């Protein structure tokens, strides 16, 4: 899912055993284009890499998202977020305005960065927005995004090695090299991740669910070597949400047994779960097992009220589903490493919670996760309104 709500604001369940699996919901067929002329992702697409790691200007919204858990040599622990958004202004084929290589007025970029120092309990974040051009760019043909001195790029297309370099104001910076520990996966049925019954509510959802990370974090002039694991999403779409949705809960979970889970619960205004909600298991081999909205439950394990926005977030989060390997029901509790990981956006005016968590099963830690909670600090409809 990613923090799609913020990009929009810039411009305007039951458990079943394996032999009782529920049929996937039937959705309205996808349109080829949105009403304003942008392409809509289509099923059965054949991706070509490294080209498809890069920018897709024919689509309205795109983002590259990294979250990670890092450890230092003296048991230091950190969590971080790096998200680069691209938002098109007019469809490429429709624009009559001349395009300058140094100032592309058709495209807006947004950068979100966050760093959690678990040992000190310090959480910092920043955001930046600009037109594509002098200060910021996203390239077509290979993965390279830049916003000032912050950038992410694929250095070695054969090995898919990625470099991240980021600065959060003058408070901290991090430099990381990332290498896949398992293959890229494509979430969704027939390559399409549906986000609602609208004929445009869909994305191509490409993910490296486990990247090995090594590098440094600098705080207060002190450099700390770190190692850890990172999750990367790359989503491409033109319209994902529907008017009856109030927000969503999303989690990227990395289990200690070498498997991962991606799950999102789309919340309707009446409090029910949208049928487009999904949970996907990623096996050690990279094989996917999809669970539809009736095959998992997302529950509230408590409540934390933000002293900044006044929003009440359902924390910890509890996910219940069936383990495809054992066929047994399991319950995972996502415990925040720090409760106050709310991002208080000045540019969009819509706070959201996104933070590092420990994954608990039967009272024992079994992995790490990043959790995203949106729509609790303001109306999603407000963000969608012109």
C-alpha cells in the first residue's frame, strides 16, 4: 500500500482451514485508462528488468519504499524509513507544455525519511517536496531517484545491489548497501494488486521482501557501523482507493524462519473490511500464498493516543491467519519498539503512524515488522476531495 494517502493530498474476517479456503472476490474488470488519461496497470504484464525498476511516467502515482531493522556492534538497534514518491501532473501524451530537462513542471516528488534509535528512544523524521528538475529526479530505464543529497539507486543490475544515502535535516544520516537475500516477488492475482472494486483501483506491486543491509548511521557526528535487513516496495498505479474507504492498516513482516508476510486491511467507513484486503505469505523459495479478506483477521491489541494529533491508533496490531506450511492457525502480535512513531506531516496536514515493531507469537519474539496505519488522524475523503 505505502503512504498513498500523502501523495493524494499533494494535489487535491474469518479463519478457515486450508480445505475450507474462501474463493477470491470477483471485482469489476479494470479500465485501460483513468478519466484523466493515465494508464491503469493491467493483469498478465511481462516485466522487463532493470527497466521496470525505474520510473513509469505514463502512470499517475509511483513510489519506492524502504523500511529496515539495523543493529550496531554494541547491541544498538535502529529502524528506518525511506520513501520517494512520484506524482504526475498531466498524462505524457496529453501535455502541450515544453519540457525542460532541468525543470519538469509535469511531475511532483515527495520524500519521507524517518529514523528510530531504539536504545535512546529518539524518533526523528523529515519530509521534502519539489517539482522534478534541479533538485530531484526519478529516471526511466533503471532505478535511480534523487532528492538533493538523498538518493537511492541500483548499482549492479545483475546482482540487484542497491545504494541508499539519506540525510534527515542536520540530525542524522545513513548510508547503506542492500543485496537481495531472496528473489523479487510480484504481489496480487495475475500480477495485479486490487485495492477496491473500482475499475482503476489497482497497482503493480513489486517487492524485495528481504534485503541484506550493511553500512553506517551518523548521529551527532558519531558514526556507527550497522547491519540488518530491509524491505523494499515499488508500486505503480494511477488510482488505488475508493470513496467508501476510510483508511488502511499495512504490515511488512520478516519472520526469523526466513519467511515473510505482507498484509493490508482496507477499512470502510462503516467499520467493515473491504473485500480487496489481502495477506500474502512469501516462502523461503519466494513462492507466494495469497489469502483473501475472509482468510485472515486484523485485530486491535490496544490503543495509543497521539499527544501530537490526538489520533487513537490501534496498537499493538494483531494478525490471525493460517500458516500454509503447517495448516495450523497462528496469531502474530506486532509490538511497536516505540509507541510514538507518528509522522506529523506539515506538507500534507495528514499525520499517519509508521514504525518498527517486534513480532510476537505465543509470548516469544519470532521476527521484525514495519507497520503503517492511516486514516486515524483525519478523513480520507478530505484528502480525496478536489
